[in-house]
C-alpha cells in the first residue's frame, strides 16, 4: 500500500473551491506548510509526515483513507 498524495490534493482542492479559498489561504489555515508543499502534493511528490497529517486533518479525513494498493 502507498499513500496517494494526488487523491489528497483532489480532496483539498474540492474543499478549497467550496470554501472559496486561494491555495495561499489554504496553506495559512493548515499552518506549518508552504504553497510549494501543496504543489508537491499535486504532483504526487514526497511529503513530510507532519505536513501530510495536517493536510488530512484540514479535509477532515484520516491518512489511512488515502492509502491505495500499489499495482504490481
């Protein structure tokens, strides 16, 4: 299994649009992450655990809900 950062990004983008926020405002609300961290998330890049957990909390989901089976 692997953490699917792109699915997290999609969940964050949906929440962002519903609330009418910019990505900078999202980063400020989450706290402790930069807009570049959000870009890396969009691209499926590596994330630090604390930032990833903060983003999961922001969308109201657990980190486990973003785990996906890695195809062989």
